[in-house]
C-alpha cells in the first residue's frame, strides 16, 4: 500500500464529475436547476452536436455577484445551505455545490453574469478549463441574469467520451430533461434549440387551460384527451395532476412524470402505489401514463439520498404510499362514461339535438306495420315459425320504442344511450346523443358482477346460497388438500367445500350472485388460483383476483340473445358502476364512434 495523500483539486473534481456529469443531459439538468433556483422566468437552451460541442443556458434570474463568480467554480460552494438544519428543509433543487466544479473539470466552461444586487454597469465573465481549474475573470456585456457555456465536453477525458451515444440519442435525452423541468414549472418559459434549429418554445402557463396545453405539448395531445385531472388533499399532503384512463396505457413506462415539491423523482414506493391503484383496470404488461405532483412539508422528505437526486426518502413512507394509492384508486373509480365521452368526443354536441328520424313523425305503430314484412314460410308450415315470427315482432317493437324514446328528448338521453341491436350475440349497439356506442356485453357484465361482489365482501354482506343438491367433484389430491387447508379463506368468498375422500370434494354453498354459473368449473378455477399463490396470506391479499375469476364465470356469455330491455338495463348498470370502462382484466368494455368519425369513414361532406 502507498502512503495516504490528498487528491489534487482537479482530480477530485473529475471523480465528482463521474457522479454528476454522466452525459450532456446531466449538464443541462444541473444548469437549468441552478437557473430555476435563481428565480428565472425564462430559460433559453441551445445545444450543438447533441451537446458535446456546445451547451448554452441563459436566464434572467438573480445573477451572480462579481466576488462570487470565481468561488462558484469551487467544490462545495453553494448559496443554498449554510448549516446542517438546512438539509432537513430543502426548498431548492440544488444544494451541494458540486455541479459547476464537476462540469468545469471535464469541459471548457464560461459563466457570464450580471447581478441584480450589485449596481454595476457591466457584467463579468469567468472561464475555466479541465486541465487548469484556475478561474480567469474579465468584464463582459450581458443583461441581468446568467449565461453558462459548456464547450467540448469530455475533451480531456477521452475514455468517458467513448461511452457517449449518437448525436440523436444524446439530444433526445436533453430534450427529455427540458420536458421534465417544463412540467415542473408552468410559470417559466422554456426555449430549446439544436444545431441552430428551434425545437421547443413553451410559453409560461398561468391558467388551467394553458397548463393543460403545455402538458399536451410535452406528453402529446392523446394523453390529455385520455386522462383525468386529480386534486386531493390529505393530512399534510396534496396530490394533483393528470392520470391516464386505463384504456390509454403504454407498453413501456416512458410517460410517467412524478414530482415531489417540484423535484422530479423515480421512486419504487411511488411506482408500487401507482401500479396497485391501476391493478384492477390495467391490462397485463401495460403501464399507466401520468404527470403527478406531490406536495408535503420539506422536512417530511429527504432528497439527499442519491448522487443524482433521482430518489428521495419519505419520513413516513407508509402514509405517503397509502395516500397515493387511495387518491388514485378513488380517482379511477369515479371515472364514469360521461367523463370518458367528454374526452373521446372530437366536438361538443351538448346543445345539439339528434337528427330527426328519416321516418319523420310517423308513430311506432305505423313503423311496426311497415316493418312487418312477410318472411319466407318454412317448408313445414308448422307453429315453430309462428312463434319465431311473434318473437321477432316483439323484438322490433322494443327496438322501435327505444328509438322513439331516443328521439323524443335529447336532454334526457343517458351517456351510453339506448340499445338498438345486438351483433353476433357478442356486442350491444347503442345510440346516444353524440354517435354510436359498441359494448362488449360479457366484459361489461363481468365488471358489474365483480364490483358488486367486492362491495358485498367489503361490507361482509356476501350472501351465500346453499345448494339443494350438493355437488360432488372429483379432484386431484393436491386440489383436495388445498380446499381442506384453505377452507376458511374459501368461505370468506362464499364457497363452502367439504372434503369427503382423498380425491373428492362436495360443494355445499356458493355466492348467491353466481347461482347460474358453471359451479364445477368455478370451483376448479378458484382452487387453481389458491394453489398458485400458496399460503393463506397470499390468497387473502389477492381476494379481488379470486372474486374476479368468480365474476368472470357469473357473467353473460357470448351468443346469448338479450332483449332490448335487458340490453338497456346493462347499459344503465354500467353508468353507475365504478371502473365500468374496463373489464376485470383491463380490456375496454365499450368504445365510441362519433357522428363526425362515422362521416369520415363514408367520406360524407367531402
């Protein structure tokens, strides 16, 4: 071992740069955060060749006094904390004072600034290079604020430069950093140029509409059209922002922005709370999209736990987790068809009436008479055809009565409208005020049944129904063992199973909601779930999944013909059921096609 010695200032700065300056985007992040801490309301960012050749950030913030310019390039030089207690209540994005020193050690750095505190006519400029950290101070022309120029990044550390990606990739990372910060500060204007070409001009947003417009520019208009706004307060906590509808999901977690007191973070606790809130409505393998803002007391969160400040530690992590979960869970549960239609409709039809029927003012009786066409007689000429024809007549009457109701009073039309037909025994076609609703009847009924069972379990009111004739089922020994050991768990969801032999079970009671289900298949599926998840604790934690399996078997199946009243009853239940826009597996239960969209399909008005 060699003797212990102090590192040189340049080497210490370059080691620190390994934590702070990973790539050009890291530099942009540090410089923009410094400008925001300085009170800037406009930020101009200019980069060349993905930031490797040049990065320039200009602001009109407080500026740096002449005496502090050279000092700002030293390690651990900061204006944001002065005592240990300051670390417990940080209100600034930066605080360590390592950024400028680290950046200067691996680039050619120049800072030009004019302080609003000093009554000086000229600004001052300080320059430093990686090989020589000696600061050179000189007068310069500059308005109030600061401009930081970083040229030739990693020019003196070629090994680090080799790890950089292509120009396009590095700029994409810079672009993402600017977007993240733009979402954190709506009151600040952000301008971005790359290779002399304007990329973004995000004006300061003051009104709610302007904020939503910025969100659309950063996250895309499709996100804004398929999201809901939340604003919920708890004990010392506030959560607000935008969360996507479950039907607007992504294959990757690339559209997730979460801010704690204005600082963007990626935290496992937050990720778990969000995923848990979406667990009932998100399709397997898909990810939610959101831009959320959590506000709490600065002393309740520690931001000094990660070199890049991407992670934080909450003083009461359980409280924060439960607050996030409950808030988002409630927000998603409160989404109803009216909210979804408001986001899906391309135009507002609130003040418009439905187009008049092409039959004019003819009565339902006249329409029935017109539609009672003589059908081809069956060869047998028996009564079977007469019964079929009568049933068809009744179906036509029901459909026309629904249509007459639909056209009489546009203001009273419910969001999902009235059923007009059933397609292939699978889909319900309904007409509302804006256009066409197509409902997957099995998926919709599955969600309705599932929510009713969850509510009953939560209230300990899950009614069970004894079987008049107990059902005997032949099972494997493992399945019988599971049913015997997990008897109490199965009873809690309304299934009473009794083991009568090594490989035989008897079903004595089932949930009354599922009296029409395939009981044998239901029991096998539930036991399979119990075996897969092992212990009773695991099963208890997944009670909703078990109820989901049961609800799936208790729902109407494809190819079952429904009457118009039955279809309308299902539509009304959907409008009053939480999370009715998705089935238990996260698939959509209904879709909407506006009149405008249908017109485009048929080139009407072109």
